C-alpha cells in the first residue's frame, strides 16, 4: 500500500514536463482569453476583456476593491492605511504623468 509521501512524489513526477520543470496552470489572462474566445460576439465579454486587459484599468479594479472593503469596515486601521496608500500612489502617478506630458 503506497504511503501519502510516495503518492505525493508520484504526482510531482507526473507533473514534470521536462527535466526539472513543472507544468504551470494557465494564467488568469489566458483563462479570460479562452472564455472570451468561446463566444467572441458577446458584447459583455468583450467589454470585460478590454477592461481587465487594460493596464490603466488595473488601478480602477484595485481601488474599487479597497473602497468596497472600506465601505463595510470603516473603523479598521488596516483598511484606512490601504486607502492612504492608494491616495499617495495616485498622487505620485498624477505627478509622474504631468512630468511625462510637460517634460519636467
């Protein structure tokens, strides 16, 4: 009867796809692309694909998550720190954008 350790070793050796390399599961972007490709004409899927794929929209998603957490747990100091962190990062990004646009 195989022990749990030998089963784990067997599973690990089966997961190898070459010398010393493990197979990786598809990334979230790859799964999203496959989901969108299964129904390309869908407008909501296209909208979500553009929104999530946009590098500038990532801040919107992260800020929305922090704001939602803040809405439910306003008295939590960790949440307040997260909001302050995003505020400082947003101000820095705005100043960086100004510097890039006007050249200093």
